[in-house]
């Protein structure tokens, strides 16, 4: 165990935090403050725990996604304030400034969902870039942590799955921490990519779960008794009613999912032959 | 789909590669003003990478449900050492990569392996969607010695016998890895070819040695492709091209296929054996996926239920195939000086005044600027544009289309 921790501290770990800053946070002012302070503290903790650790934070709200840290328009060197590590106060300052910038530019919200998936895509390309810049001799041990507060509309399923499959291919675990209600979409993502999924009931408890569950790196996690992942719902929604189905009919041409047998595929306009397995009585078959 | 060096051959079917004019490949590399060769080479590499993406055209109907037989020549000719260590081992190690990738990219497709040697053909693994079984077969084949002559006719007959009984909505394909320059057939191969054509089977050949007329005829008649490899890297590229589903043949029928989405946990489940490993006597447990129709248990998906015949998949499996059908639009190449952006939208790389950053790429939908590496990465593996999905207007419309 000593050897792994030694090699980890040499290699460090790149953590990309995807932070949901949907305006619904602002409905309870104290909550927003606790939320952002928690995340900042967690970011500091990650950077302080090893000199080789690296960090990126991408925020997403209902209208855009945006890199909070690193910010390439800032120069890195700053003066020490109150005897704090320069890097940490620098992170705090940049986060604060960029969040403010992001809040000012966004307009009134109509969507209940944050554009997490956009931020996830940017995180993947960021990790890929760092990986290629570092060359082959160095392992960067990247992982992504998604912190989500907003509710989920499920309209972007395909994009989410695209991101998850890419992360799986890159062997990049995506951890999911949701606050409030369960999110099946993120649960699937954690399951596909080999990350952790955990639901936090309220913002007050966020700090504790971040530290206990999402702080340890992949090697240490194997030795921890983590909360069980539970079962993942892998059912698909049918294209006609958008309801989850146990059994469905799939178009052989475009794989559209229908909860009932239909004569014509609405996605690819394919006419279906009649020798398909039909449960309907033969009388009805003629009418079709 | 073709590599540049075989393109000429495809445009003019009469001309064989060795008959075509002498190419002066070195003349394409030019020095720039300061006498450097590197910019020219960088550009050539970038062009080649992008061309491969641009050639991948979608929107045509694809044969998503593929049934593919890989026919591997295991004749004496496979003992040649022009591919390292031998053609035989080189091919099998590529197949080792190809098989899992095939199942990952084509989740509801099936694969089978046929070997031809000693003038005969033998099926080594049946059509199935279990990559593990095929990989074990490949392992076994590594021990097998390469002997005698191959037979195209016999191997096509073996493939035909099992492919022709498949339902009409499937895409039937054969991929031949062929090293010999001859084929030893028991009868008239044209007769087999007619049958193959009638059964709507698409035959593609990857040659390891040289162009052979019979392979060319077969592939032309069945609308497949015929390519010959230059070296091991090229061979891998050529074989990997068959990961993408081919355009659907016009004769394919469309049907609705009944599928089940199994539950991962059954609340009142008793410990049970999983149906996929019955022979190995697995330990009893409650973990696994339960068929929604007959509650048989499976440890891995996708699978075809052995009890009720229902195809069992999960939503991500289906979504994996959607990317072939709803591909990401090509980005337009623009000069860095024309764009206002200082960094790549996606990976946040600052554009510098170096040659590699001269051109940047713009998504036609969301107008965000991407660097070259992101362009390739997004089109090659992600298949979603982070700019579009970060844009509430576009992403909402996009969601409605599907």
C-alpha cells in the first residue's frame, strides 16, 4: 500500500469537476453560498493534498458551459495573501471572478436542466489534450466529477451516452454526485465508465460526501467500504410516448423504439413487412 | 473508405496497380520559404486524417443488424514472413482487436469465423454476439499450423449455408482475409457466386499478397470492397474499416424486431444460475439481468434469451448504434486569422502562431471554434459537438428530432 501511495503522489491526479450552477440554486440564498464554498474547499483540498495534483473546473448552467479554472487570461504568479498557499488563493479568486462573469451574462431561465452534457464533452477533450501534451511516459490518472443540483429532462440521452462511451474508451471514470433527486441518466454514466454514483440529500451534507467518497483516488477506493451502487435502470424510452418500456419493438433499419407494433417507422419512413411477430389477432392485420 | 494509394485502382477497374504509372511520391513534399520540410508533412498528415472523416458519409440507410462471417485463409501462404512475425500471427492479432471492437460498435450484430486450408473450409465459431467465444477461437487458431491450399468456393459455401437462413432484415456480410494467390475449388465458382448474389450477401476481401482476379470479380458482383495491404499497419486499417456498418442493400426488408430491456435486479429473485454459463456451473447468486418475458437470468448483455428467444439489450446498446445513423456534421475549415477566438472552445487550448494552428475548425451549427485535434477526436469517438449541446436552443431542437 505504501508503494501505491508513493507512486500516486509522484504522478498526481487530474480532477475535472463539472459544477452545476443552475439558477435554481439562488432560490435559497444560504444554500448557494454553502454549495459554492463547499466546492471551493474541495478543490483546495484536492490541490493541497499533493503537489502533483491538477485541477480543472467547468461550470454549466441552463444557458452555457464555461471553464472556471484554469483561466488562461490570468497570469499564474500572485503575491501571498494572509500566508496562504499562492495557488489556493489564486484558485479561489479565479473561481469567484469567473462565476460572477458567468452569472452576469446569462439571461432569464426557462429550462429546468443544466447543460451538464456540454461541460462533460469539454472535460473529455480537456483530458485528451492534457494526456497528449504530457506524452506517453507520464500517467495522469484523470477522473471527472459531476456535481448536479438541477432536475433532469432526459431530452439529451443520446449525447450523454456518446460522452459516456467515449469516457469508457479512454478508461476515464466519471463520478456522479447528485443533490436532491435521483438521476437515472447519471447513474448509467457512472456504471458505464466505472465511476461512483451517490445521492446527497441536501447541500449541507455535500462536503462530507465529497470528502469521504469522492476524494480518494481509484486505488484507495478499492480498499474502502463505499455505499453500494444499487441497480441501474437500463430501460429505453419508446419514441412514441417517451415512456420507459420493458419490452419493445425496434425498427431493423434505424433502431427506433416503439412500445407497440406500428406499420411505418416514423424516423426513417421504412414500411414494415407483415411477417413480423404480431400479437394482434389476424383480423386486425388486414386493416393495417 | 479507400486509402489514397488504392484509390487510383478503384477509379479505373481495368488497370492493375502494377500497370499504373510510376508515382513520384517525394515530389509532394515541398520546402516552405525558410527551407523547412515539416509544415508540408504536417499538412499531409492532417489532410489524410481529415479525408478519412470526410469520406464517411452517412444519411444512407445502413445495415445495422450485421451478420458477418470472417473467413481466414490458413493456407501455406500464411506462413510468409512479410508481415511480422508471420502473416498468420499478424492477422490473428489484428482479429483479436477487431472482434471486441466489432461487438462494441455493432451491439446487435453477430460474428462468426471460418477457416480455409487444405482445400477445405471449416466453421470454427458459429454466428454469435459473444466476443469471448470468438476470442477463444482466435487463441486456438494461433496454435493451428497453416497448411495446403485455400478454397474460396468451399468457404463461401460454408458461409452461405448459414447466412441464407437468416431473417430478411439483416445485413449479411462476408470478410475474407486472403493470403494465397490461388484457390483450389471443387467446381465452378461462378455458380457459387450467383448463389451468393441471390442470397444478398456482401463479400469483401482484404488481400495480403496481391490483387487476384477472382477476388475482384466476387467483390464487384456482391458490392463489397477489395483492397490489398501494404504493411501490417495498413492491414489493420483495412480490416478496421469493416467496423462501420455498410450501406444497406436495397433488397433488405424492414421489420420490427421484438426486444426486451432486462431488469438488473429482481426484488423477489431466488439465487439462480445464469443461462449463458450453464456448462461451467457458475455459483448461484441473484446478480444479473432478468429477461422481462421469462425471467431467465443472464450475466451479460446483449444476449438472445435461450428460453424464449427474445433479444435482450439495454438502452445504451441501442444508442451506441444511433451514432452511425445520426453522425456529427463535418466542421468547416477556416483560417485562424478569420476567427475571433483565441482558444479552442472544447479543450481550451490556446492557439499559437505555429503552423499546426494555422487552420481551425468551425461547427456549422453552433459556430464554435475547435482545434484540429478536437475536430478529429469529436468526429472519431465522441460523435457529439460540445458546442451544440452547450447551446440551449440547438440542443433542445436536436433533442426533438430524435
